[in-house]
C-alpha cells in the first residue's frame, strides 16, 4: 500500500491562512459559548418555586449522598469518547502513515461536534430544571416545613414555610426535572456507541466492539438508575433525561459530525468554507479520501 498524500489545508497565502484560522477559532469558541448560559443559570437564576402538600409521601424520602458524584459522571462521560477518538483514529492514522497535522484535523472534526452536543445537552437540561422547578423526592426532608403552618393548612402550599438550615440543599431540591446525570451520561455513551459502530472496523476483533458498546450503555444505565435509588429524582425525571441525551446524541451524529460514512462522503468535499475542508490542490488528497483509507 502506498502512502497517501496528507490533507491539504489551504495555507498557501497569508490571507487564506488568516481566514482558516478565524474559521477554526470560531468553530472552537461556539461550542464553548454554551458554558455562559449554563453558568448564568447556575449562579444567578432561581428555580420556579413550585408548591407542595405537606403530606405528599413522594417528597418524604431520605436525603442521601450521590452514588455517582456529578464530577465523576461528567468526567467519565467526556473522557471515554475522547480516549476512543484519540486511540482509534491514532491507530488508523499510523497504519495509513498520515502526518500529525492530518491526524489532528481528523480528531478536530470529531471532538468539536461531540463537545457541541454535550453543551447543548447540558443547556437543554438546565432550562428544564429552572423552568419547571419540580421538587426532588427528598424535598420535605431538607425543607423541614413549619409544623404549625402544615397543620393549619391541608391544601396546596405555595408560600415558603421551610425551616431547614441548608438553603443550598433546599434550592437544589427544586431542580428535579429532568435528570442531568441521566441526560449527560446517555448523550456521551450513545455518541460513543455510534462512534464505535462506524469507526471500530477491525474484523479480527469483531466481538470487542459490541462488548465496548454494552459497557458504555450500562455505564449510562447504572448512572440513571442510581438517581432513583438515591432519591435524587423521580423515575420520570430520569426517563426524560435519558430521552434528551439520546435525541441530542443522534441529532449530533446524523447532522453535525462526520462519523457516518454517507455524511462524510456527501458533505466534506463540498463544504469548502468550513475549517479543514478547504478545496485541495491538484494531486492532493481530500479529507473524505483520507477517511476512506482509514476505513479499509
């Protein structure tokens, strides 16, 4: 097998190079802009104060610690797809004898859509949390409603009658719907499963792919179920979070990333204005051609 020509990035003039750098900068910063509204919601927004019944048994569950901490769910969900991208594409680039700049370009085309979808998932989840303000199953435990006011009213209470000292826990207990752990874990793992389906193409190790996909699914599944057993969410919160994560993952894969072969062949060569998709010189190899070589 002869060595393929590496991808041409169109930096033959200072003007072209500047244009390409601007496109790359824009494509990197746009996904990061999701962090701004997420941070604004976290630090400044107040969840909708939904009322409750003092005798609502669905809100009387104990306040437990997280079986899967938030940082663990986020770290594992983000790091596993990144490791898969770097490893699989690195092996294919090595076999095709591609230069480092080409390998970086291929990784770039996968990582940017992945993080874009992750930011979209988090923002969609947070909008639901702060707009609906559904109470967590342990709300009454951390709220500790005033017994006198509860005894005086057997109806739906909308005023603030909480006497609990942990105000942060009380506010957090108003953010049950949808489950953030569930949405993010399912987004990351479904995205990873699709990536493995189309990129892990070594027939000799055909059984490794479904095993890895099963592990990815059960990581998300266990994370979601733990939110119910920890009394952090109602089952419908977890189900809704899973639906959000799965839908965003599939939309990201089908309409933004170049994981799917038909999308790669259809869109890359014609997207001359996108970063790393510049029209090549005569005799050079396009991004899709390099991808086809990797799929051998």
